């Protein structure tokens, strides 16, 4: 039985005053926080849009408790959203930890399906990556860590690596994450391209370009082709919401959080979304120069996109050569026949398809963060709307180029040079 219960009978949302009583007798939590609940200090983090997140600290240590609500936290009961997203987050975290290694995601201590509640490692002193990028922080490990995370989770969750029976069962399990997929399908691929009710953009500054993009036939077709790919290509278990707000960092540690959108989709989706958020950070830097010039930061951000992609490619190729035990590209017709060249040719074809598609997903992500419902803090924290629009406009143009011309772009150098040119021409 794969389908999750839609029933929220017995569910009760946690609050700060009752959390100790309700979770104090859960051994896995009390072991981490301390048995004496009178010592527990509970805070709500409060910067997420969908769920409740509490930090619980006691005499022994701390945990984070995340609980889904039967609706979108930010909007309220008028926007119902099933509790089962917590189930998918839990299962995705377990698979990511197995595939990308202990320490790539927060450790999980406890999961209660009926209460849609996950207790996990309190990452401290970690900070959300997006915030560090807005502050202008250069993080030397980030490109490598994210490139490895993507290659390992995406390769090992696909039919390149997994026993196919296990994978098919897993596809069936995650297929039920319909409502969160529906959010992506509408908010990412469709709403930005017409006057959807919940859309917003910096107005009137961007009205002209927004109208142009919404009238752009090639762009609309491309966005729908990408949506088609997202919906139809159940290639691997995606994180599904992999952006710089879903990564927590210190100078030396990188953790990926919040995979509640997990779903089987195309490898290129996660990689493209992540890269887009570094490009948006690049375009937004001009809006954060009140404390000094960000030229070095800008060039570093472009170098990170280069590193993510080259580390991804190298690790994916390594896994192709050493862990290709699934049903795809069987070694019985390649290596075992002494035809390593054919295997390498197939690898290059697969990588080149991922490349072309990730550019498309990245382009669409740039649009939806500026034209849709869910904006990102990189632009939103630029208070002066004229200045914000001057940062957002080149990101929109860049996104359009990526989406429409993706099959004609062949290297990261080309993409990054395009970003520089668009930023300088449009300044
Ligand atoms: N394991 C953790 N350790 C420390 N802080 C955390 C942890 N998990 C989440 N947080 C904090 O809580 C915030 C919200 O968490 P998360 O993004 O998982 O919630 P969400 O409701 O799914 O939000 P979103 O709107 O991004 O979907 C994060 O931005 C981060 O500041
Ligand atoms: Mg979330």
C-alpha cells in the first residue's frame, strides 16, 4: 500500500508551550536534548513558508523539530496542503544520506507520520546559504560540495545504479507527492507566463519586459516543453526544491535541507535550479553594494557555477565507470565486450542532454523568482525598487536566453560570459 493517508484525524499542531510535554517522552529526542523538560528552551524559527520549525535546546544539546500543517503556514487554512509532505521529506532525507553520505543532510532522530513531525539534527552555527551570499561571503567549499551532492544523489537514485525493482517501487511511493508537484508544475512552469492571480513583480519598473516575456511565443513553448520533461521523465529521485535557501553552511560544512518536494523527475532539474540561484545571486549583487564593491563576489559566484558543473560531471563520470549496475547502458554490451569507447560515448551523450536541459530549467527558475509568487531574498532585500528592478531585468533577459537558446549553448564559459555581457549592457 503506497498511498499515504489523507486523514489528519488525531493530528495536533505543536506549539512552544506544549512541545516539551508532547515530545519529552520520545527517547530519541530526550537523549539529544536532555530528560529534564523543565530545562527545555523552545523557539520557533519562523522563516519557512510551509511548515512549523522549532529549535529545542536543553541541558544535553539541541534538536530541530519540523512539523507540517494541513495547510500552507504562510497563507493559512484557505490553502490546504496535505500532511504527507512530511513523510516524503523523511524518506528523501534517508535516501540522500545514504547516497551522498552521512553529513550531507541533517541526521534524523525521530519521525512520527501521524503528527507529520520530524526531529533532526540542529545545525549550528550553520546559516542559510542564500543569506551568506547576500552578505557577500565567499565560501571556498560550496561548489565542490554541491556538485558532489547532486552527482551522487541523482546518479544513485536512477536506473543507472539502482536495482530496478527497488527503483520502480520507489517511483510508486513518491508518485503520491502530487500536491507538492502541482505547486512546482504551476508556480514554476506556467504562472510566470501569464497574469496569474498570485503573481507579483516590481512594478511599474518591470511592466514592459514582463509584457514582452509573456508575449514571447518561443519562450512559452520552451517553458511548456520543460514542464513536459519535468512531468514525464521519472529519471531519478530529485530533491525537488534545491536552491540556496535549502542549503545551510559554515565555512567548512555544507548541508542540504528541506526535500519535501522530492519526486522522480529529470536529473537536470535539481542541477539547473541550484545553478540558477547562483546566477540570480550574481545579478542581485549590484543591489547590495552599499557596504562596498562586489566585483570579486560576482566573479566568485560565476566560478562556483563552473565548479558545480565540473565537479558534477567528474563525479557522475566516475560513478558511471564504477557503479553503473542498473538496467541502463548495460556493461554487457560495452565494457564486457572490450568496448569502453562506446560506454564513454554514451556517457557523453547523457551528460550533454543533462547540460542542455539544466540550462532550460535554470532559465525558467530565474523567471519564476522574479515574476511568480515565490520570490527570493537576493532581490527582495533590495529596498529601492528602481535598483531592484535594475538587478532583476538582466536576470530575466538571461533566463530567456538560457531557456530559448539552450541547445545552442555549449560551455559554462559561454553562459558566464553571457551573464557578464547582459549585466553590463543592461546596467
Ligand atoms: N536542521 C536544521 N538546523 C538548524 N536550522 C534549521 C534546520 N532545518 C531548518 N532550519 C531553519 O528553519 C528554516 C525553515 O526550514 P525549512 O526550509 O525546512 O522549512 P519550510 O517550512 O519547508 O520552508 P520553505 O518555505 O523553505 O519550504 C530554515 O530556513 C532554517 O533557518
Ligand atoms: Mg520547504
